[in-house]
C-alpha cells in the first residue's frame, strides 16, 4: 500500500513548536522514523497562519529532504505556499500536492499548479456544498473530480482520490458509505489511486487504534490502495501487510514473509 506519512503536521503541538523554533532535529526525527517504518511519501504541513506559512513550508521541506530521499506531499490550502514548497523540493521522485477538490477556488488555482508541474495530487471528493453525506454523493463528486483533473491534463495515475473519511461516532452510516464510495471509484477509474485520512473514522470513540486497523483492512478489500496514516503504528502497518497478502497484492506473500522475519508483524 502507498503510505502517506501524516506525522509532520503543524496542527500537532510538538510539530508547531518545532517549526516555530526551527527545531530541525525534531522534524527530521519524525521524517526518519516514518521512512524506516515504511512510508512512501512524507506529508509536510507547516500549519502556520498568515504570511509565515510560506517561509515555514520552505524550511520544512528543506529540513526533511536532508534526512530522507522519499518524495514529499506539500500540504497547504494556499497555492502560493504549495508552489514555494515545490520549488524547494529537489528530490528525483514525483512529489505530491495535498490537495485539490471540486470547490471552484481549488479547481481554479490548485489544479493548474498540479498540471503545470505534473505532480501527484490528493483529490478530495467534496465541492462548494461541503462534504457529501447522502448515499451516492461522494461517488458523484469523485467522478466529476476525476474527469475534471484528467481533462485538465493530469494523468489518472497521478490522482489520489480521497472520499473524505468522517467520524463514525457522528453518523453510524459513515463506514458503509465510505466503503461503497471506494468500490464505485475503483470501478469507475481503475487507474487512479484511492487514499484518505483513515483515522478520522474513529474520532470520539474508545480504542481508536483497533477501529483504525479494522477499517483500513476493510477499505483495502473494497479497493483502497493508499492511506494518509501514521506508519510508525506497528500494529496498523502489520494489519496492512497482512491484508495485502490475503488480497493477492503480495506475490508469493514475500512482503509478508520479509516483514515477519524482520519482526514487524505485531500480534
């Protein structure tokens, strides 16, 4: 599975403090741990307000690149900040923009940036009406968003469609709706990737890590092939490796066997 490591995010107090204080050691430790744990991309979100965010993003990108060759996901609602982050990125692998949606402002300003740079991009299945909630609505927005991105010049394989995972505690139909959306998106556009902030599902409920592990394996069974997750959660990563083997995504179960020999499969 394509893992987008979520830990370098300025909404986390320790990360926000590290960015403000230019504590490169803290940020780099998070990057190295995610790399070692199996991340595919490292998400970089400065999360700072106003004019500071641009300089903070550039510093963040440079700090992370010093310790990992992994491609970065430049995470900001500001096209200017994303552009500055991409300019600071010097890696050989294609980076990612997090994110675009069918909100008109995002289509007008973030999508052209992704097309110009030919980056990967997280595509949120939401529009100017907000996050879809009725059955079938996520699928409708996702189809229109995929068509918009592809018609603008972005290859389907560069799209990471996010059905927008919300909380099960606020609506007990949420998990079912997300699974149905994943299956429909996978059928409609087999070449795109499907991702999401999977831990949102468990917010407000006890034993969150257990719910997250079960949810990710269910989503994988319906066609999910990426996740914005914490790769240092050993039990979660073990569940993902196990699910890939059982779903036939791991030829001869070699990744599973290798992980077992390395002591990475937690009971």
